[in-house]
C-alpha cells in the first residue's frame, strides 16, 4: 500500500511541476529582448505584429467595427522602471485615415516558448 501511495505522490508531484512550467512570468528587459524582439506575433482579430531591434514595430489587425484591415506601426521601449511602453499609429488604408493613439505602457508576461500575454491578450508566434 505504501508503494502505491508513494507512486501516486510522485505522479502528482510530476503533474504539478509540469503545470508550473506553463505559468506566466513577468517580462524583464532581458527576457523581452530575447523572446520578443525580432519575432512576429499573432493574436485575435487577425493581429500580426513584429518587434524590430531598432525599437519599432509594424503589423496589421482587423477593425472591431467593420472587420477591415488596419495597419499598425510605432515605436517601443522596455525598461525596468516602466516595463513595455509604446507609441501606436493606426492606419486605415481604405479610407486614408491615420490615428495616433499616443504613449501607453502595458503589462507583458511570458508563457512558455513563443507565447506572450500583453494586457491580458495572448499573442503567439507561428512555428
């Protein structure tokens, strides 16, 4: 009976350890540079965004109002004091409209390889 209890305990410990490896970790300047910069991420509403080494990003997403494509571009910084901050420009190519949304700092966490969570939204790299 003790052997079964011991085996069950080891199995539970192994399962708990596996689930902890998928927990989120707050991004640091070093982890952001290593796991985000230079990569393209995909999210809801057709989001595609690539973070470049020069502190810029660009991509696209679909409008929540009418589903048309919007281009996004801007600049980003990541430091210990504020974390991830960005200036965002939205472009509606169909109407020729440009909207500057200004500076915004957002929380970023890592969840496994190729997965980040930005203000609660999950973005993944496609492999």
